C-alpha cells in the first residue's frame, strides 16, 4: 500500500516545485537574507501543493475518463479506490494548509501581510484542485498554462523571495517569469504527448488548439524567453558579463528542446522520458545557477 501511495504522489514531478523555492530563496540570500525555518516550511508547503495537484489530477481525470489509456495513473490500475484517493486529497490539503499557516506566522508580524498571503495560499490549494476537478476544470479549457505560469513563477519564486525579508525588488520578477516559462514548457511536453487522447476526451489544451508542429515552436519560444529573462536579471544585478556563466544550466534544457523539436513522432514512453528529463533539467538549471553565481560572487 505504501508503494502504491508513493506512486500516486508522482514524486518525479516534485523537482519542479523544489527548483522554484530554491530560486526564490536565493534571490534575497544573494543580498544577505536567509531564514532556514522559512525556507523549510516554504518548501514543505510548495511540495504539498504539488502533491495535491498530482492526486487531484489523477482523481479528476479518472472521473472524466480522460486518462483511461495511461498505466501510470493509480486509479486506472485499480490499486486504489476513488474514495481512498479523495481521502488522500483531503489529508494533503489539511497538512499543506497547516504548514502554510505556520510559515506565515514565521514570516509576518503584520496582520495585513498575513491575510494577503493566507488568501494566496488558499488560492493555491483551490488552483491545485480545480485543474481537473469540478464541472469546469481550467485544465480542460486551455488555461493550464496561465495558472502554471502564475503559481510556479510569480507565486513560487517572487512571493517566496518576499517571505524571506519582506522587501520587494521589481527585478526579481525576471527570474520568476523565467521559471514560470520553464514550468509551462513542462506542461507543454505533457500536453503535446496527450494531444490525441485529449481530443478524444474533449480536453482542450494549447497543443490541442495549435497542433504538434506549433506546440514545438511554442516550446522553443518558452525556453528562449526564460533564457532572455535570466540574462537580463544577471546583467542587472552583476553588471559583469562573466556572471552569464551562471546560465550554463540552460544547456541541457535546450538539448531537450532540440530533441523535442526534431522528433515529431515519438511514442508515449519517449515523451514521458523527455518530460522527466526536462523536469530534472529545470532543477539542474536552478542549482547550477545558484552554485556558479555564488562562486563568482
């Protein structure tokens, strides 16, 4: 049963949320601000939101029959009953909410800031649930890209930075947007892989709307945009071209894009491998960026 739940949690997706929190924490850290407790509970809360999304996605698609072809979805295999998955979603939501509340107590002594972030956290939980659940899930109406960009970019990176020192620097938006673009690129690989089955189940995504070829162009534009935003940020805070070496972590990302672009016909398994590679590549980019930047500083 434990192995079944571990599979249901889809741990392979968690590096994406992990990278966002590390990047968001680094922004104020580079200026001398770092609170380890805030970092730990920000990470727990972010991973909790990702977990809720994973479980709700499995549950919602199962109810709609969208992923009946997929062997990696727990409810499709019969390993768990829908009632058990629903309980798991509720428990994950409660744990994530409590972690978020404690995080806000650590970060703020101002009631207005506490209230704003509390609403933001509740919105995050609702967004994680509503991707595939409910009568009008936004993941079925080509709106997943927007929500992923906002919550993995602006919220997970920019708002994480603010938690550390309660100060806003407008240029932090550039790495936040960059990571948002990379996160949308992850979703785009997933949705391009599932174009045919999504069409059959009336699930509208960007790749369903634009087709295989344009989905690959879209992928390239997302990654180029991410790189350009990071170049601007690095030059803005360092004013030294040597610090562009901190962006070497983009190399595996663009290798992934190249493979994705030239292979217009891939099996489901190859798409899945490419997806895993991109998720890990995004985390590698963050770790290499932080590491190289600190070495050069």
